[in-house]
């Protein structure tokens, strides 16, 4: 298994066709993974196999490292298109997440006012007021919703601790369109041989209904791209992803797929 652990708190910049030049911000420890999900497809590996030894970077360390990196990029003439909170787990699990968002927006405004700030979150903590309010401030609030089947979420996303899907969908709706839904579609089986295929109508139809109810700004669907900790997972085909995008678009929802 060759999963990826990012250094903390700043990594990159990474050039991607979709995002342009993205500077990564990892609020989790740099030597392991901390997440409120334990997805069987996680590119960082499974929680139990990636337990960190070190601590979360402090708010001060994040701000100083970001300031230093942005100044260096200015000198080098590299202009980021986006500052992306991602990395080794769930960014909102950091106890100072909301304050770090404020610091990041201030540094972005000072150095590269045209760059966007994106947060990739699994949405498990959007029911916390400070997290919810912080996510409303960023340009791209990208929240995970792989399905609306609690059984599937329990087997595939594997929440750590309490998980209330109905409450979280209510919170997504309360973003009032200031969110992007991100969904992983895949096929294959888990380690016990159970199907993890969420591309059939029994999964897609209720998921589309929930998405229409949430009314996000946009939906981004994707499939497995790199090596996963569980080996029997399979990519959803481009045709399948395109079909789901078309179904969303017919409901008036802006959507795109990455293969
Ligand atoms: S939410 Fe993201 S970081 Fe967390 S386990 Fe799932 S894929 Fe990995």
C-alpha cells in the first residue's frame, strides 16, 4: 500500500488541470492521519495504520508558515489560484479551525487577493456553530456526501463517533447554496467481500433527491484515482459518472465529473 501523508502545515504548491496552482494547508499532524471518518478508499490510509506521533500544528505555526510561503511565492513570481485545506484527514477537527480560517483569509487578502480559499471537509463537524460559520466565509466550501444510505456510510465512510445524517443534511441546506457537494462513486467490494457499488439507482436516486433539497452551488463527483488501502475497490466508469452528471443537470443542478 502506498498511501500519501502530507507534510504539515503547508505543502505544495501543486499544479492541477482543474484547480490551477494550489497551495495545500494541512491542519493535521505531519506524520500521520486524524479523521472523523475512516473511509476504506482514503488515500492517506486507514486511521489505525496511520496514527500520528506528533501534535496538530498550532494556529500560530500555521499562520507563520503560510505567511512565509506566500512571501516566498511572491519572490519566485508564482501566484496561487487557490489555497486548499486538505491533507492528512479532516481539517475541521483542528480545535482552532475557525480562527485559522480567519488568519488565512487575512493573509490571502494581503498577498494574493485573487486566490480562492477552498476547504475539503467530510461534513461531520458542520453541526458545530464555529465550524459552520467559518465554512460560510470561504470561497469553496466543499462538503462530502457519498450517499444517503446510512448503512453504506457505516461500511464505507466509517464515521468515528456519533453520526447523524439527517442533522448534517439540514446543516448543508442551511449553507443556503454556499457549498459544493463532493461525492465518491465506485464499484468493487470491501475487505469482507460486500459490494461497495453506490452507482446503482437505489443509491443514486435518493442521493439526487437529497442534493436537490440541499441546493448546493455545484456538485463534483469523482472516483478512485490512486492506490487505496483496501485492494478490491474499483473505479466507476466515465460513462457511469457522465450519466449521473446528466441526471443532476436535468434537475437543474450544476455538476461535473473527474475520472
Ligand atoms: S474523509 Fe477524507 S481524509 Fe477522512 S478518511 Fe475519508 S477520504 Fe480520508
